[in-house]
C-alpha cells in the first residue's frame, strides 16, 4: 500500500506541474491552474486520474516509490522529465507540419508534410506495439493484451459506424494518449518513456482544451 501512495503522490505532482506548463506557459493563462473555461475543472479531472493511473498503468513504469531515494533514481527522473517535456505538446500547434487533428477532413486534405509526419507516427506506434506484444507473449499475457487493445480500438470504431450518417469522429490528443497509456506499461525503457510522453500529452490535452466530446454533428 505504501508504494501506491508514493506513485499517486508523484503522479499528482507531475500532473499539477504539467498543467501549469500547458496552461501557464503554452496557453499563457493568467492562472496556470485554470481550465479553458476559467475554472479549476481540468486540473481536478487530471488529479482524480492520478490514483487510477498509478494503480492501473504505472506499477512497473514508475515502480516502487517507498523511500526518498526512490524518487531520485535516474529511471524515475527520466520518467518525470519526459512527462513534463511533453506537457508542452501544445507548442506543436505552431508547427505547420504537425498542425492537424485526427478527423477525416484534416487527414484527407492534408499536405504531404502533414501526411509524412502522420505516417511516421503510425510507423513508430506500430514498432512500439510490436515490442509490447512480444513482451506480453513472453509473460503469458498476450490474449489479455490483444483483447484489451481490440476493445479500446473497437469501441470508438463501433460508435463511429453507428453515428456515421449524422456525426464524425474527432479523436482529440487527450483521448488517443489516454487510450494508449495502459498499453505502455512495462519496465523496459521502450515502454516506460513512451508512457511518460503519452502522460504529458494527455495532461496538455485536458489542460489546453478540457475533456471535449469525440463525436460532432456533420
């Protein structure tokens, strides 16, 4: 139980610091704890997620944080550093090659630099998922891993098909990063550091825009 408290404490502090980076530095709000609507809603939502992430996703990536020395270990400092770095993910809104969103209109009409970045991102994700599938198989968890992956991908796809005539899917970066965080859960650096990056992107998404809907009327 003690280690659960340590992880939750660290994640809560990372979330608070990441929110201040996203809202204060990137979005230039007068109060770095404010949500887009001017309340404290976004940081409260993120802080509520801290114990769930610590218990369900970060047991291996963050590891045991039972003593003060555990917090200062290089692997833990690297996790914190990558999370805070990617909490500034919002600066990419000013980069032409990556200034797009995951909705049909943006992808079908995108210029070649945008498509190049998008394809490279998909390639990187594919390589990382292949490494995770291999690790899951080594641990005897492959069926559970594949089932969870199919469920996370299949549910939005099913809803999108049901609403196809009236709504379209806009997969905000807070959503796709949160969907991927549970699958990057192993101790190895190729799992730990991508999870930290996804955590930072999730923080930025909620802090910058809030928890927006994923399906919009056509």
